[in-house]
């Protein structure tokens, strides 16, 4: 009888130990996947942010004094003038946020393309983002309602940019480890916000 109890106790102990090992392995795998995802989104965000910040800082470059450089200003869309390639010809730059239906080739259902167009050229995706939000302010720092009315476009002195990037692909989580309201994959997130970004056009 004693031997039988020892066997049962051993089985219970072994099963408990196995469950602990499996749980620890899952946690370690999630931790590694999260670390790799964090590195990926940082790289993706940096590449996109550098392009957006550089071109918005040059907004209005080469535009004659007295003319508004901003042609359209909305929460997730902006059209502006600038001599981007410094050839003496004023270019029309357009940035806009696409729809989630345009990114069906990625696993992340929140991905949207950030679109860029120069003059009448092709509309190209310069990055995959989950958020792209613009806020417009006057020289005094007063926020302007979005979309900014055409008669107030010349009042734009600064642009605040908020952009979020998540990794397009992520390891699927064990259903038993997914809590209520949580997503079923390990998506890493990186947020970039550039506040009070003044353009060339507003330094006159």
C-alpha cells in the first residue's frame, strides 16, 4: 500500500513539474518573441519617421513669401508645397493614411499604408503604420480645428505628428495564455511623436 502511494505521489509530482516546465518554456518563448518584435518595430518606425520629419521640416522651402505652403490639412492627410530636390521647381507633396483593407498581405489587422506622392507621380507606400495623426498649431501655439479651413491654412506655424508602428507578423499565442480582450498574437508597438515641428514656411 505504501509503495502504491509513493507511485501516485511521484506521478503527481512529476506531472506538476512538467506543467511548470512547459509554462516556463512558453513564457520564455513569448519574452524572446516580444524582444525581437520590439527591435523590428523600432527599426521600421525610425525609417519612416526620419522621412516624414525631414520633409515636413522642409515644408514651404522655396515658396515665395506671402504664399501659403499648405494646400490641405486634415487629421491624417496633408498636402504642401516645397522644393524637395532643390532644383528651383516647387513640388507638391502629399501624405495620407490608407485603409486597413489595403494591407491584407500582413498578419496584423491594424496595419495601414502611409502614402506619399510627389506632384502627379505614383502614390507610393513609404511605411506600414497603425496610427498617423497630424495636429496643426498657429504661431501662438493655438490648435486649429481639423480639417483646417482653406482661409486658415496660412496660419499653420507648427505641425505635431503622432505615429505608431506595430510588427506586421507576430507569433500566435497559446489560447490558454490569452486573457479577455487581449490579442492572439505578440504584436510589439512603438510610438513616435514629434511636437511643435516648425516648417521653413513659418519662419518668415
